[in-house]
């Protein structure tokens, strides 16, 4: 059981850089409890009079959690009595020269309490996390990407196929398209996992280095070396976040990805949707670091902590080592 209470799911954003201390943008490190990032931005806009789209965030944080993240506001001076509600605390204020943009983070640190865990299960989960820290984690999109009812990927695919109308709101259309991309990425990932090529690199793969983020195409003559480096955890093959401008692999990986795309969208033409997502590549695995576990047998719980790179889901890690469910709550709230 996860998220019995918000304090069971603690997330701290790790920024890509520290604010320099001067500039037109106020940078706030905000702790929030029981709020989405969109909720936080709305409150900031109402409290400061700054338009929502001028407020910057590096990533979206869970609602049913206690999370910290940086937010930028183009306001000078920042009111000293800023009140964002009892669910928030402003931990730090600084300034910087530019707006905080999506992706301007290194990753997130998680501290989770898993409840209803027996002593034997706690040992198995801890061992599983240690194993994942050595070999990497399959980079599947978690349920957060597919809506409250888990059907957003299917709805979005029907839209892209021309079989249903999308939402009127452009931001919602972006969310729909990202769910379509995630659905097909997960399909490619599942295929590679099933055929035993997830932890290696093939000729024609576009691979990404985990330390620098550099990406390169694996030539035929370099395939053996790339495969060895993939098995060592230095790099991973990437999968498709389909879009009109996505960079394609070559050879067998390209043929596989085209089959997946055309099975979902006959003809595979995504040019009409480029305003919602131009396409990119996503590693098929991600590294799991800073792993710690602490059993709480008296509470039937296990505390786990780890660091994930941006774009990776803690629930994806948990799904590799245990069966889990979220604590029930009032969905009308």
C-alpha cells in the first residue's frame, strides 16, 4: 500500500543549477502537501498578479505527496508576506536571470513508506532494489501518464487515428498527445524486454550515455562494443516518443518502431500533430542510485529511498520489485 498519507510519498526536486542570486526572476523553493503543481501555479498567479504562463516550473510533482520544487516568478520585488495557503511552505527565495523551464532539473529524490509489508517481503523488496541499482530500471511510463481512469492512452490513440474528437483546450490536447506517445513507447519497451534486447544495444540503435546524455547511432562495426557498454550500465538504447520530427534509428530497430507506429496509426503520419509534440527519444532504461531501505516491522512497513533522473517514475521502480496499490481516497476531492 502506498500513499496512505501524503507523508508516505516525499519527493524533493534536484535542480539542474542553483539560482545565481540576481536577475528579474524570483526563484522560490516551495514545499507543498496535497496539491498539484498546477494548483501551486494558480495560487502564485492569484497572489502576485503574474500570468500563469509567465510562471516557470521544471517538472510536475505529485498531488498526493509532500513535495518540494523550484518555481520562478518574473516579479521584483517579491512580496515578503506572500501567502499561498496552509498546504505550502516557502523554504528559500533567490533570484535568477531566466525563467525556469520544463526539464531544468537533474532528477528527484524519493522517500517512500510502503505499508502492509511483511518482514519476508521487505527483504525481497530490498534485494530487488539492489539488483535494479546494478542493472538499471525499465523506463516504462507509469499510471500517472494515462489519466485517473487509465484510459487516456486509448482515447488519445483514437484521436490521432481520426476516430474521436480531442479536448478543446490546447493544454489538454498536449496531455493527450503525450499519453499517445507514452502508450507506444511502452509497447516498444515491452517488445524489447520480451525478446531479450532491453539490456543491450543493437546495430542501428540510437543509444544514450547515462552520464552525459549524449546520443549516437550504433554502426554495424561498433555493435559489439556498444552492447558490452549497455550491459555494463554505461548507456542504454532509446525508444520512440513519436512525432513528426523525431530522430529515427536505423536497421532492425527502425523497422520494429515503424511497425508499432503503423499498427496504431495506419500510414504513420504525425505531421498534423506536431504542435502538440514534435517527437524525441527516451532511454529504455534509467539508473537507480542512492538506494536505502529501512524495515519498520512494528508498523508493517518498509522505508525506501532513491534518486531518479528526470522523467522517471517511482511507481515504475516499485512495479519491478513488488505488487502495490494506492490507498483509497475520496476521488471527488
